[in-house]
């Protein structure tokens, strides 16, 4: 019963968006810039903007997140301070995204003077998904059996050799899964990009990381509430593309996970 | 000459004392068996010798352990572990191919020449009596081998690093009698080249392969003598009781 209560609304949302959005999808919609004050044309700049932002976020969050996870799981001692740090990171994942948006505005846009730009937006999204990347990577590292580490060390390998050759390769599926889930979250969020990067209407593509850009979630917000008389088809088409993008990333994460789980040898 | 010289060794994990004032020696080219009931400190003692207890944050020790005349607290730990190899209780292949499992230690020590590695792997597998069974499938995952083969692979992997001493931690606890016999054969041949310390729950195994046998009880070394003596005229009543199966 409770399951039905959850599944039915979610199913309805997906069905309605597909039903109303799919007819809008054609090559022109995907590859053209918005025209007539966003009442016609396509959403190409928003798609590209979202891809830039997501790529930027991951370039920032993956290395830092992975290094933090390696430190926390392999090097840090089990003391109260480190336990608090781990707990704090898990809790950071639950901070509302608009708070990250304000943080990004204060730090990157104003303090570092990056302005409203792809750089600011990427860094803000990166910080937002950092807790997800750290937590999932840490779990992936810790799920590698302790006995493998002991065997490797007992053969004269150093601690870092053990991490690089034994622990990391066996944790990669989990790390990838977490990263892609983080990406899905970054692609769908409106609030963090609202103040840091998103352009209301910018029909040409960004030329550098210091340019503003359009992004799918914000574009959807704009054409749904800020611009009168936008054709329903365009709104639902945009929602469909966004939904498809996020679901696609989650699907990739699931495929990677099942594929490696089958290959798992212990 | 003495391989390991252990004096007044005390070990704690937090406030629990795991070894109490152990003093003993390990001599070259012998098989030293260590017997005793579970929780008597056998494995803890073994893991002192290659400093694997260091991984446990709750571990504390005092007393002296000398390896070839050097204090093990002061030698480079990676070098020590290369000289003192270990075979674990369960077959624990690394998630790599058969070849890479055996070559792992050498690679980590910085040996990169494929020719040299191939030679090391072949020699080690021959010494562990596994070469004939796996020579045509060295590229396969080590997990495809049977349990007994995996354990001999682990022995080969330890030999490949060219240690002086090999520590066996109940190496046959997961094996059937035939695989056990093969591993025991390998051990007896290996003592010509190496010094072996064998922890075992199987008293008969200690009687079969050990030159000397040590009996541990609740963290104390009760008795250490030639295997024949331990099994025929033990000095301590508790040793006698244990090997006759009265407790444990």
C-alpha cells in the first residue's frame, strides 16, 4: 500500500511528462537556439550549458572528493574528531541546495570576483556534490576486504602501493556509481546555479568559463513562470529532456554497478 | 646463529593482554610449530614477526624482538616483510591473474623486467608444486583455482619475494586432507632453504612436520622443546593435557 502511494505519483509524473513532452522533441528543438522570447525555437544553449556545468562540477569534485575519501578511510585514525568529520560530511549532503547557491554567490561570484560565470556555477555545484562523492567513495574503499590490504603489505608493498594497486582498482565501480549519482543531482538542481551562473536568455553559446550560460533546470523555471504565453509543448519538451538526462545518468550508474558486481571475484 | 630472538615480549590490545612475557628463539632451517587452543596468542605472536599487528590501532607491545641481530622496531618495515613472508589461514589470492599474484611482491619491490618476473614466477610456482597445474593458464583469474591450489598459489606468492623466513598461520584450516598433505610436503621441502614458523590448530600436523614445538596457553609460552619430546615426555601437565585432547 505504502509502496503504491509512492510508485503511483512518480509513475504519473513520468507518464505525463513523456506524454506531453515527447511530441515536442525533434532535431530542431534539440539543436536550435530559443527564438521569439523563448516562445519558439529550441533549447540547445541550455543543454550545452548544463553539460558544461556538470563537467566542471565533476572536474572539481572527483579529485578532491576521492583524495578526501582515501584520507578518511585509509589514513585517518579512528578518534572522536575524525568521527565528527565523517558525520559532518554525511550531513552536508542534506543541506538545502539554495544554501549552496548563496554560499557560491558569496564566495565565488563576489569574493573571488569570478562573477556570474560557468566557473562559479561549476564550483558551486561541485561543492554541493562533494559530500555525495566523498561518502560513496569512502564506502567503496571500505568495502574492499581488509585481508587484501594485509596480504599486499605482508608481501612488502608500501601503504600507498597497496592503496593504488589493490584498494583503488577494486573500489572504482563504487566510486563511479557515486560520482554519476552526484552528477545526476548536479544536472537537475536550479537553486545553486540561480545566483552563480544562469542566464535568463542567452541565445549564443558561452565562449569561456567566465561567461554566463543557460542551463536546463533554470530555463524550465523561466519559461514556466517568468515568460507569458509559452507553448505547453516547449515546457514539457524541456522537462522531458532534463528528466531523460538525469534518468540516463542514473541508469548508467546502475549498469556499471551490476556489471562490476557480477565481475566481483570474492 | 639465531633468526628471531624474542625477549620478555608483552602484547596488549587496549587493556587486554594477549601475550605475557614470552621469551624464545627461532633457529635457522627449522620448522617451529606453535600449538595451543584458540585465543592463546599464537597468531598474535606470528604477526609480531612481520609487524602485521602494527595495522591494529589498539596494539601495544614492550619487550625485544630481534631479527638477524636487528631490532625489528628499527628496521624498514617493508624490507622486514620481504624477508619474513606470510601465508594466511584462508587462501587469499589477490583479485589479479595467477601470474600477477605471484609477481606482485617483486613488482612492488621495483622489479619490472618481464623476463625476470616470468622466471621468478615459474620458480616460485615450481617450489610450491603448482607449476604443472597452472602453466597453461597463468593469465586466468586466481579465483578460478580450487581451494588447495589457491593456498599453494599463496605459498608461491610468498616464495617469489625470496624471503628468509615463512610464517604459516594455520595454512590448512580450510583444506581437505589431500590438499593438506600437499601443503605439508611443500613445507618439509621448503625448510632446506627457509626457516618456517607454523601456527596450527591441528596437533597432529605439528607432530608430523615440526622440528620443535611450542605450546601457548592464554598468552603464555608454557613449553618449547624438540617435537618428539613434547609429544612423548612433556614437562608440563597442561601440555600433556592439551596434546591428549583433554581440553582446547
